[in-house]
């Protein structure tokens, strides 16, 4: 964005992580932001952090002008009610929300007969493990997708206004039908979260000597299993239909695998059983290959250069200084630590054309490559 | 290991990745290694790479002395037969195998009335995405766990011999009952693999616009879904009982979640449903917390410092050079690329006591921190 326009006047309802971060981003971009929160402490904190001016009924400055856009950034289970209220309280403003589930909000608004021409739901694909105003960052949305989910009722002007604000915050715009959005996040976010939790839960009562065999694969699969149960209960229950459909399809494949293992358990040569297992792994190959690389590009097959890293301060610095000198751009980087080992194995992913020169350059500089 | 003893005379059956790597490691440690493979090309290749001398019946040097230890490193589905044959062919030697499933091998040997006093199964927790002798590395086992799975019949001398060889190859020894081993790898390796594949398979027929919303969470959960279906079919079918038990427990929890989502789909206030969802995520928290940190230590809570990285060659090098200058040791490092963004967000995990000085040092050097 070489020439970002000054953002419209925005009123933020709910000064948690997302609301505060948006206020910080828009204020920094020269925009005028007002803030409210059911907790006056939260609102005052967001104001003190520089996210905008407060308009809480219990004190603070009432904005001189009505907002052009109201952004409802409350927890998922109060989003619909707050949007309905905002549409009534600000009859000339466009309203958006930032909840991670979209259809449920629209259903409630439609039931209530709300003015849907002025509502354009949205979902910034940004978050942190920490929450609250104090975790807010002006650059939280930089380069992240911000999904707009207009309905057939939404006016083009409303869509445009939300697009302008999201762009001002540094986000990349994606437009999806609300139901398509919910189905998409069920597959790419909600089901992976739930399944990571279910896999991690198998470890809860495992013997120490068994858990000790955990490797990088398990670590990766279960990383997001550390997420907040309270937030995820709201998200999953808000997207119950779409998550259920994806889980049911997964459960059906899982049942097939269990039946195949049962068959192999009683007859090591059970016809068809190995075919079921191989197809399950192969379908995973095919799905995995569809995940886009960085920059929203088509899936990219990077070449991995593996480098042994002594476990001493400064060794990674030396590696990256050398990579910089060689002039290779790193696409992905992963550091693998095995059980009890005295050093790390760094996996450096580069575009295929760059692997040979990187390997040669690193070996010349004394690095031990590992394949 | 400050004073590694000279390894015993070892005969390797099967010169794939593991067999060749072991030959390379033991040769390098001053040991005497002989090699055989059903493919004379494979055996000759491993020999040419420096893994030992060949003893193929079709040519090569017959070892002057009988081996003290025979290591069967054939594919999982021929392991038991090769071990049985090795016990007969080398009546004075101890025999081990390196298959990732242990009980199935012992069952076959017991059926055949093999001499189990001279057999100590084992499983080096090391591997690569590539296979075959050419992918072999002398340092493949460095710092990795190598699980020994003796039975009550196994003689103490046999256990000691396998321990000595695994230690000579640089591995860290873990001893487990064979059934406990199989149950452990079912939970920490086989089920995570299968479930990652099942999650990734959901993406196979998803619209491009939906797959485009994929974030780091999905990438982590599905990374190992790129694994080889042929190998994994052998592993899963070889550990059918244990994998089945863990999957059945997971499927039962999954069914509970699906029923809760069903209930929420027809009644947004369904009693008990949110409790089921929250418990599933919370159990994942508890299981995740048990995964050990690196170096086999107890779980460590690292502090994450997030740094914005411009997407230009050399920037990571500059970062790591600065980290080296500040003197902080990096425990884990992860580079996160969002959709369409022009830069990366690096997550640098350090021990909690080091986070403040690292953050301060990086900011002094002009880095933009992100939380």
C-alpha cells in the first residue's frame, strides 16, 4: 500500500486484543477512533495505550461526530446482540464484526429484523495466544487475510467502507460468502484445533517413559492444543453445523481405519485392510499438497537443506550471517531438537534453484550438512 | 561420551537408510562392520559409501570372524523372518532389529521356537524423509533415543551388547517392555501420523478460496501428512492392536464432540454440550503440557519473543547475528508467513529469564518486536 487513504471515523465496541489493535492501527494511520467497552477499565486502558478516545456512558469524551463505521469486537457469544444494538444506536453508520464464525451472527440479525444493508460481517485472520487490550498491537493485521462476508442485502458502499478500514489496518482482503467462510474455517482452523486437542489428550495419562519418546512430529501436530478452552468453546459452538460436517467426514474415515486395524489384528493378511490404510495416508498427501505457501502463492515445493547446529549461543547467528553472505533467501526455517541430543538440526527451506549454491556455500564455511 | 569403547563386530542385514547409517557410524567409531542386502546393488553402494565390507553370497569379502551382533535393518514387514534366519545363521551372535513395532516380531520368533535369549529388539528413533543407502548419515543417531525392548528371555549380555552398539552410534538409550514400546509409539507417533493425514485429507477437495485461509496452525498439524503411504501402511499394520486402541479412545471422544455439536445445531442452549467441548480442549491442554522439551528435559515453558522480519535476503542473518551479539541462546525458532504478507513474523523461544534482555537488545538494534 503505497498511498493509504485516511481511514473513516471508526467506533470500536469491545476493546480486547482485536478492538484495541484495530484502534492502534487506525490511529497510527491518521484516523479518528472512539472506543467503548462494557468494562470501563478495559476501555480506559485501550485509550491510555493510544487506541482512541473513550465514549463510555460512565465518563470520557463523547465523539463530536457520529462514526462512519462501527466495529463490534466483543467475544463471539455476544457478537450478534452487540451488532443488533449498534445498528440501532448508530442509524447512519455501517456496522461490521470480527467474529470467527459468520452465519450465526447473520441468522440472529435476520430474526431480529435488523437493517442488513448496513451490515457487512468480517473476520481478520489474526490473533495471539494472549488476549486483552494490553496485548494489542498496531501491526496485528499487517499482511494477514481479513475476510469480508457480505450478504445479498449488504450495500456495496458498506462493503467498500469495511474494505477501506481493513486495508488501512494493513490487512489483505478476501471476500467470501458467509456460509463458505464458516465451512472454510471449519476445515482449515476449527477441525485442526479440535483434532490437535484430541491427539494431545491421549498423552494426559501416558507413562513418563512413553511421553519421553515424543518427537518433532508430535510436537507439531499438538502445538495448537495449548489453546484457550473458553474461547474455543465459543468458536466451536458458534460454528456447530460446519464443524460437525467436517468432523463427521473425518470420523467416517477414522472408523474405516479402525475397522482395517481390527481386521489386521485378527488376520494379518486381511484382504483390503492395507489398501484402506494406504489410501488414508495418500489422501493426506494430496490434501497437504494443497496448502498454499507463503504470500498466498500456489503450493511451492521447497528444497530442504539440513544443517547441524552446535548447541551454543551465537551458532544460529553465525549460520544466518553465512546464509546472508551466500545471498540465499530462506522460505521456511525449522529447528529440530531430539531427545537428549547436544545440538539442533536446522531445516532450511529454500526455492529448489537455490539449494545447491546454499549447500556448497555452507560446506565451504565449515557447516556440517545432514542430507 | 568422552571415552567411547570400540564397538563390537557387527553384521548389518539390510543396507537401507538405517543399516547404512549404522555402518557409517560404527566404522567411523573404529568398529568392524560387514554388510548384506537382498539387493547386491544396495550392499555394494553402502560399502562404497564407507559403511563396511560386503558379505553377499554373490561376491564380496566374507568376514574373517563371526559377528558378535547382527542388526536386522530390513523393511518392517520382513523383519521377523530375517531375525529368525539370522538367529539360525549366526548361532553364536546376538541379534537385534530396528523396526518401529516390536511385539509382532517377538510373536513370530516365539511361534518359530527361535532362541530368544540371543535376541534383544530395539528401535532407534531416527529417520529421514529420504530412504536408501544413499541417504545414510554417520550422525543419524546422534542424540536420538534408541529404545531397547528385551523380553524376560533375553540374556543380560545380549542387552548389554545392543546397548554398547547403540551408544557407539551416538544414541541415548531408553529401555521399555516391547508392549509398552508399541503402546507408546502408537500414542506419540502412529496416531499423530494417521490423524494428521485425516485432517489433511479434508483439504483434498476444498475450494481454492477456502484453502487460501490456511494459517500456521493447519500447517503445523498437517506437516507430517506428507509422509510415505507405503512405509506407513507397514508400520500401522504391524502395530494394529496398539494403534487401534488409541484410535478407538480418540474416536470415542470425537463422537462425544460430534454429538455435542449436533445438540448445539438443533438447540443453541443444549445442556452439557459446551461442557463436552471445553473438556475436549482442556484435556488437550493437559496432554500438551506433558510433552518434554528438548534434551529430554521436563516440559519447559519458554518465553516467545516475536520479531518482524523484512522479506529480503540477509534479514534473518542480521537477526541471528544480533541475537548472537546479545548472547542469548535460542531454544526454538519458528518463522510464520501469513497470507499475502510482505514479511515474516519470527517467533524466538528463549528461557524466561533471557526474554527481557533479548527484547531490549533487539529493539536497540532497530528490530520491530511484535508482542
